[in-house]
């Protein structure tokens, strides 16, 4: 299926009957909209979330409109490496997994830490994503053409990773740390793609970003929340913010593709090919991040570096 000339929307999502798709953070915002649309196209969707009550509420909302929806709750706390391992083991009981959508994330909270003590934004947005993907890669490989979708952000473009203070022990600036975690997401999905392609693996890695969407992700933005009514006039809704993820997960794509809104400077509108920074495609930075991620998480995807 090719991308429509005017961009990709929910209406362009093809039939997903017979597929099993994991969506992290699927109880709210973009993740919820992604789960809703995929279910409406016939997919079995695993809602990978921390809160069982909120996941069940999301399932009930979808089933209200789609009684035949095939949905299940997958307990997952991306701030806890043991929870990630358990979730992957539970998902491994599925007959197959066609797509892993790494959607969940946190944005600009006060300085907080994961269960293993990592700075929360880097720990959840990148390390959690890295560990879950590594754990699930063997299962994904059982299905030819399976894909891994990782969500970055336009915030990655001017970001830097503070390699000398990766755990924010010396300083903490919320937005800088968020941007760094999103750069890590971009570096990861590109490096994952390179390593998979180098061995002619059938699993593909693609990325996306939602532009600027009005979701609960911005709950820690503080005084800026006052501007919400005005801001929401120019932002994508969660429904539209889901379009790049849906394109990355379901359209005909090439390994390493990156999708995002193509309207209003790349922050809203229909989805299409998106711009990604040169830094996010730097093999040396990507390899450094890959090696650091293995060391911090203790999880190794067992993919050799590309020479």
C-alpha cells in the first residue's frame, strides 16, 4: 500500500486481520487511538500499560464502539526492568507478534528515577524501550516481515546526550533531558535497522513522531498548561497524532523510514516521510548508546555492530 499523495491518515490503514500488535502506553492519548484503529481493522491488540484499571477502562471504551474487538491487557512498567522482562515473557505466550509499537513515554517530569535508579525520562523513554525490544526480538523473528516501531519527537533535532552525566546526578533540566531521550530513541531505531539489515533479518525497524499533539504527555508542563485552549488550536489531536505511528506500523514502508506530520512545519496534519537530524544517524553515537544501553539494562539484543 503506497502513501496517499496528500498524506496518510487513519482512513488509509489497511486490514490487519490475523495480526497481533503490542502497543505500549495504550490506555490514553496516542497509544489509545492507535489501539482503537488497529482493533477496528481486525488486529489483536495487547495494551501494554502499568495500570490495570486504566487499561481495562480503555478496553471497555473501545469495545463499546467495536464489540468484536480482540484486546488484552499486558502488564508493563517501563520504569522497572524486571516488569519489562515479565511482560516480554507473557507476550511470548501469544501464537505470534507481528508488530511492537514503542509508544509509551514520559515528558518533563520533576527529577524522578526508575526502580533501578535511572533518570526517569532516559530510563523509560529509551532504556525501557531498548530492553523491551531486545527481549521481544526472538519472538518477533518468528514472523516474517514483523516490524518494530519506535516513537521519537521533533525535540530530538537540537538535542545532546550528556554522556558524562547520563543519570542526572550533577544537573537536571527537564526539557533537555526529554530531548536527549528522544534523540536516543532516534539513534536506537536507526541503529537497530542497520544491524538487522546487515544480517538480512526479516524484522524491520522504523520510527515515527507525532508532531505536537494535545495529549496527557504534557501533564508536567506546569504554567504552560494555562495556554492549553490556545495551544490545542494549533496542535494535532491525539487522534491525528496517531497517524504517523499507524503509517509506520501498517503501511508499505522501507526499513529505517521515519514518519511524522507533513503540515504546518512538520508539527500537525497528515503523515508522511519526516525529517531526522544528522546526529540521529551518526553510527558512532548510535554504537556508543547501544553499548551503554546493554551495560545499564543487562539486556543484549545479540546483534553485532555494522563495520
